[in-house]
C-alpha cells in the first residue's frame, strides 16, 4: 500500500513538475514580445535590468532550498517537528530578505549613477524600479520556505499549482497596467503587489494547517546559525556557480546600450526556459540515484536528458531565425540576439550533461569538487566576457556561457572517470 502511494505521489509530482515548467515557459514566451512592443526598447531595457538584479538577489538562497526539503522529509510527518523546521527556515529566509533589501537600497545609487550606461532621462525610472524590486524581494523571498515545505512533504503538485497561478496573475496585472500606462515602474508595481499576496497567502495557509496547541507549545530548536552552518561549503559553491551564470548580464549591463541589453535579456530568458527542462528529471531521479547509484540508473537519466533536454536545444538552434521572426517581429532585435541565443542554447545542452555528474557529486557529498569547478569557471569566464564585451557586444555573453559549460563538463568528467570504480555502488 505504501509503495502504491509513493508511486502515485512520484508520478503525480513528476507530471506536475513538467506541466509547471511548460505553463510558466509558455506564458512567458507569449507575453515577453508584448512587453517589448508596448513598452518600447528603453522601458523594456529597464525591466531587463530589474530581471538581472533579481537573479543576483537569488544568490542569497545559496543551498537552503536543497537543505529544507531534506530536513522536512526526515520528520516522517511529525507535526511538531515539521512546525519547528518550517518556522526556522521561514525566519532564516525573512532575515536574508531584509538584509538583501537593505543592501539593494544602499547600492541603488551606485548602480544607477556609476554602473549602468544610462541617459539622464532614464535614471529616475531605473532608481524607482530598483526600490520596487527590493520591496518585491522582501515579500517574495520568504515564500521559498513555503515551497520547500510542500516539496519536503511530497506536495510538489500543490506548490506547482500555486506557483503557476500567482505567476500568471503577476503577468495579468502587469499587462493591464502597462497597456494603460506603458512604463517599467507600473510593470514592477504589478509584480510587487502579487508577490505580497502570494507570500502572505501561502504562509497563512501553511501556518493554519498546524494545530494551535503545537504552535503554542513548541519552541524553535533549530537556530538560524545552524541552518547557515549546515549549508557550509555547498552554499558557497552554489552561490559562486549562480554568480557565474549572471556574469554576462552584470558585465553587459555596463558596456552595452540599455535597448541592446534588453534584447539580450529576451534571448537569455528564452534560452533558460530550455534549461528548466532538465530540472523535473533531476528531481525525479535524484532520490533513486541516492538509493542505488549504479550504471543502469545513470544511463536512464542520461538517455532522458538527451531526449528531453539536448534534442530540444538542438532543434531550437536550427529553427531560431524562423522562431525569432515569428516570436518578436522585430528585425533589429532578431539581428542582435540570434547568435547569443544559439550560443546559450549550446551551453545549456552541454550543461544538461554536466548536471548528471553534478547529481553524483551531491550524493557523494563532494562539495569541495563543486566549489573548485565553479571557481575555475568564474576565473575564466569573468575576464573573457569583460574583454570581449567591448569588442563584440552581446555575443560575448553567449561565448561566456559556452566557456563555462565546457569547463564544468571537462573537469567533472575527469573527476568521475578517475574515480568511477569507487563511485558506483
């Protein structure tokens, strides 16, 4: 009976993971060209800057999203322990959100006046949008504790449904606002409003699911410092790895025109939806590999990655001129982003293979190896994009992605072939 329930939840969660990825990716593909059309290249460029800054803010998670579901799952459904862990992580996420918000406020003047290449007429709008983004993060980031709770209690389908609902609602509100007033400030205001509603409603729903006697009797026994301590080297490695994936946007935002940067973010955002295709597979296979790390399971994951991740990337590379023409209907944007898009898709195809080895490293607790790989990538990619961005523009961002993925795959394959006898169970 338990096996049937597990299999049922396994299948349900797996299907919901892919539906969630497909829905959010599909909605974005539909609405992004509309934003570009209605806002214009400069106002969309401001939105692109906010999207890039938000990606940097997410570095604050640095491994907690991997630790929380593990700790939740170990409770075996004991309500008192679940409540303690949930509240501990909720407090940790809230503390980090406040810190990042204050850092955003403090750095906003530097970003606007010294880093970004902006016309004077745009500086006020960019500054206001960054403040609105900081407020959005203040409300949105603690919601990671809610997602971690549902994932850890095998309720990924519930988490996916709510994420898809609020994701869609954000775009509905934003579209209504910018259609009437085509300003990046209104776009960001719509996302801020729904982020507050999403985080508040999810937190309230989970807290009300616990019996009041548990909330009154149980004291938080897991300190925030303990949570940060447990993430350890892995958190540093994950943070550096995420930073490497944002180097293109960080550097290009300084050296290219805001309109060109906005086009580039469209291309990288589109490409990264193909990156999302591998995550449902990794979430499904990771528990199985943890229990039985053998050649059979690894090959099943490899074949699945090739079919569902590598092939779609290769197809998009081939049809990208036709797709961009149909998707954007903007000849200027198409000519600028066609090669960055192709290069990032090549990098994502390579990365999907690397992530198979990455799962093995996680299982074998090789955080030091992951850290070394990510530091190597950082040291090579940073100067490459920095030097080339002034010479070949946004194509430098795509080359940075390819270089990063090749370094990751090369080092990881060297590591696994050198130790393959001791790795497999």
